[in-house]
């Protein structure tokens, strides 16, 4: 048998909705918030603009503002972005929320539980071993490769450790593409 994989399968990790935020509510102390449908607030003060992303506590429904831009001259913002802020462009909401600098600046992290799915594409026949799988990410969803592989192949995590060969650590979270090879069972 050749050491080269017979089959190469593409897997994609896709976002199904915007993730929740780990963000403590000042009213009820709940630690989860949502962007809901995604809304920005743009406020003008003279020739300066403030832009916030509005988030809502999942427990008490209190609205909080996360700073996107603070005291920026109108000419300092890209006209397309300003138009997106004013019309609550969903793609701009997603890209703002997924920006790690935005999260650090506003002191929140993302809760991806239930906000993504794995598209495995086609299934192979057990006769073609080994099988190479290339995983890509549409959004930076942090997942442990061993858990992702176990879910995609229907293996236990112990079987993943025995049968999967990869250049990346299977036990540390990743949010970018990687590849692995599944060896035949014994």
C-alpha cells in the first residue's frame, strides 16, 4: 500500500450565527450578551463621531454599548464603513465582532458554543486508506482538532489519537486551517 493518501477530503468549519459574548451585565451580573440582529449606534458631536456596537444581556435584556470608534473626525472614517454603520450592515457587524482587537479593547471574549457547524462534504468508502482531510475555517472559530475530528469521523477521541496523523497538536485549540491523515484501523 502506498504511503500517500488515496483520497483528499475537504472539511469546512462554518459559522451558523454570531457567537454570544462573555460580557458581564452591570444590572444583573449575567455573563452572556448577544448582538441580536446586530445594530450600531452612530452619534455626532460637532465634527466628531462616536460609533458603538449595541449588545443585549441574555438574562435581563439590558442594552450596553461597545466602542467601535471614539471621537473620530467624519473624514477619518471610510465612507463605505460609515454607510455600513448607519444601515447596520450584517457583514460589518460580524467583522467588527470577530475582530480580536475590538474584543480586547472592550473586554469581552466570544462564546462559540452552538454557533458553528462542520461541513464534511462527501463520505469515503473504507477501502481507500489512508485518507487525507484538509480543514478550512470560514470564520476564526476556536476548536480542538481532536474533538472536531472525532465529531466528523464518528470516532472516539482515543481512536482519533491512535489513527490520526497531523503536523499540528490535536489537543490545542486552533482557529485556522490544518490537515490530517486518517490511517486504516487495526
